[in-house]
């Protein structure tokens, strides 16, 4: 075997100059870089042919299979066999004919929302959905996914078109599920709930505290809010009040009108919009405020 010289805390091969004992074969590949990997493999193959495959595998800290692979390629193709092989597929076992491709493209254009699996089912094709998806992609019929920052910018443009105080998101936050605040709430008899209304355009927040989660509490809150806006010259009939389907806003079990609905619809003739069931993201503005006020106000943390 080659003799080794200890230099700067690392064993170096006196012939190749590569650190082959302290590092593994894969680690040396990363250190050396793509240009010298071929030279490194050539040195490994020469050592394997001279000293044997197993001793060489121990020397280069790799597997016998790896050494044998490069020795075999070197014996068959010489130095050209030490290059990395392309991982790109060179052929497709089952190629879709032109006529079928046109049917797939036509179907996709007629139904832009259909995916490869749906098109395969409708057209009764024997090709895989992967092949069908490739045809759709090559035809340029798959739009790139929108980035999060792009969606935020689009939403900002939508908000600019809205009028101030034209839409409010209203929700109730439990104050009894905050461990850091619970002891203070219990000792000082603080309220149990926080009622919040957030303006969709400006993000302005109006809030109130309540000891009960009921239609009466939310009705008093919305009455104060709408009367205040009315006193400042804002017509309540142009305002949309958006809430979820909780019992504090509507009565989901029967058709009885709650006090909250009477205040919104009958007294102020505003519009009451209910978000779909199990879709809390529709109220994301006020929900994000509740998360923010919990983290920065109700949770009492000592700064370091």
C-alpha cells in the first residue's frame, strides 16, 4: 500500500496528495470538486489494480462495490469510463402517439381545471397519468404556481379598491385558554372573552371585553360600533359585517333571529355576511390580530 505522511493533522497520500484516510470517498468528492474527481477515481483504480480491491476500499473508506464499479468501467472504456453517467432518460417505453396527444391537449383546453388523472379517465386512455401530464406540460397548458409574495401583492391591490369602513371582520377570542394570563384573570375577576372587529381596508381594530359569549354581548358591541360610525357620518347601510356561524351571532339550530342580527339588519340596515362552515381563514384578518394580542399583550414574559 501507499505510504502516508501526517501533515497538519490529516493523513495525505504521498502519491495522489488526497486526504484518503481521514475522509470518506464521498467526502473527498465534495472537497476535490468536479474537475479533479476523474483524476481521483483514476488514482483509486490504479491502487485497486496494484494492491487489490478490498485493501483499496479500506484505504479510500468506501465500499468494495464502488471500487469494483470504477475498475470495471476503466477496464472497459479506459479513462472515459470514469466520467459520471447522465441520469436523464433517453427513451420512453410507451410513447403517446400524435393523435392521442392532440385529444389530450384539446380536452385540457376545453377543461383547464382537469388534471392528468381526470383526462385519462374521461378519454379512457391506457397511458399512465405521468405521460399524460408530460403532454400537458410540453404544450404549455400548466400555469406556474403563484408565489406567496405575489399573492400578498395581489391582495394589497384588492384592498386598495375597497372603501374605508366598508367591511368588518368580527370574532370572539377566549381569554380562558391562555395559561400565563389565567391566574391574573381568576384573581382579579377579569372578563372571559374579547370581542374584536377589524376593518378590512385599514386594519383598524375595535374591541370590547365580555363576561359571557352570547348574542346579547355581541349585539351591544355592534350597536356601539355602528352608532359611533354613524355619528361620524358613515352610512351603516354601506357596511358589511362578516362573522362566522357561531351562536353568539346567529341561531344555527332554528330560524329565530338573534339580537345581533336584529341590530345589524333591522336597526342599522347593514349587511350581515356569514363565512362558510369550517373556513376560519375567511376571517384571517381578525384571527391574526387575536394571535398577535395574545403573544404581545396577554402572555406576560420577562425580558432577558
